[in-house]
C-alpha cells in the first residue's frame, strides 16, 4: 500500500483535522479515544523519500504496523516539504497541527534548545558511537528535554554521515577560505563552518539545488542519499568525504497527542519506530556504497578522500561551537553530553 502521499490529499487532511477527533483521516489526535477506534497518524518530512531506500523502509514498516494492529493503527507520510520546510514542521508538531515529524536535530533547537547537541560536528567518529550513546541511556535524557517542550521524542538515531560537496576542490584548511557553503538554518552550524574559514550561508533545504545551480553558493553538506535524491550531483563537481557529523534523524510527536494514545497503541508505535531504526541502520551502509559508486561512475563527481590531518583539523574546529553551546545551555549539560559520547566511543572501540 502506498504510504508516501502526494499533496493532493493535504486539503482533505486539513479539513478533517479541524474537526478535532481523529477518525479515518485527520492530522490531529483526540484528547480521549476509545481503544476500539481506528487511529491514523500522519508523519511529515522535508526530505524526498519517494523512490529511495528510506521511503521503501518506511512503507514496509507502515505495512507491518497495520498488520500488527489489525488495521486499527496506521501511518502515512508527506515527504519533500509538502507540509512545510523543516522549521515549519517542528512548529506544526509543537502546535499539534501535525502528528509526527522527521527532521534533523538542528531544526528542532528552537523548540528544544538541547537538540543542538545531537548534530554538533566533530564529536562522533562512527554511526555506531552515536547509536551506542543513545542505547546507553542518553535517549531518555534527551526525551525529558523534549517533554518539557510539549513534545515526545519517539526515536533518535544515526544512519550515515554528512559529507561535503563543492564546485571547488578541498584538500587543506586553506581551501575552506571564502568557500560559500550552504548550511542548515542554525547559528551553531554556521559558527562551525565559519570557524573553518568558510562563508556560511543558511538556506532552507528546498532552496539548495537552485542556489547551487545559480552559483550563489559553492558547496553544501548532506548524506550521500540526499545528493542522489535531490540531484545535487547535477550542480556539484567534487565530493569530499569529510564524515564531519553523523546524519541524525529524529522522530518527534506532539506530546498531548502521544499521551492520548492507548497504551496498546503506544506499544505499537514504539515497535514501529524500533523496526524503522533497525532496518534503516542495517541497510544504509550498502546503500551508501552503491550511491558513492553511482556519484562517481554515472554522474561524474570527483571524489576526494581527505588526509587525516585535514580531518583532525575539522574535528578540532568545533571549539567555538562547543563554547557557544556551554554559554547557551550551561556547562553541565554540554559536558554530560561529551562524556556520554566518549563513553560510547570507548564501548564501540572494544
């Protein structure tokens, strides 16, 4: 069954959502709902999941959710910013006009300031390190921050790394000087790239391709699957495998709507998220390898493997960012996060 929907149904969803109770089609959850009622949840993301691995995994998990629940709990997705960009999505789920959204932590910081910790560059050397940190209990710590903001953090995991693509080659720190790079709309991300010498240019994700094509920016950073799904390879010449920060994906639900679910449906939703996480993490390494080959052989991108010296300098370039996070969030929160990340690194290295 097709779970990633086109914009054609958005008006229908909006009209149904205005009525309050969630029946066959709605974007709002009831304050109280009998356990026998069917519940349909809508998830939204700005990323393009149509015809790519993440979308395929999502649809398979949705089918499994419907089977587990006997059709009483279902989920659909609006991708490619059909219901708004990343900033609008987190605002929508906080207001309760959206059930669930999937965005990176950097876009959730306006609602939950501590979310900025999760995609701070230069902290994690592997996807496994991030996921180990969350499995060791840091997810529960972060969930409390989200609940204080009226949100439920359903899941947070890393499945790949963000890489740099550019129309100018980058071999040394000197090459970052005056490189106009599109960054996420986060002052912390901008501060990081500025610390490396680049010119940070925050832009919504939906505007990146046009900016690259028109030459208003030289570079951007995203995981390989976004380079493919958004066709950035058409307007970028070089792919620099920087591995500067894991691609973290957060699933966030309006807390009031989450609390209104029956215990059975909460358990089913947790099972859905667990399966989604497991399959994404399991399948992404093979997908990354396939897409790297395509970017080189089919679409002619020149791949640059940075020296260890450059990678180390990029990692240490987050000092100003960490100082700013300490000033904004408090020294204890930042140091606790760094300690959890280091503990996970040691566990993974064993």
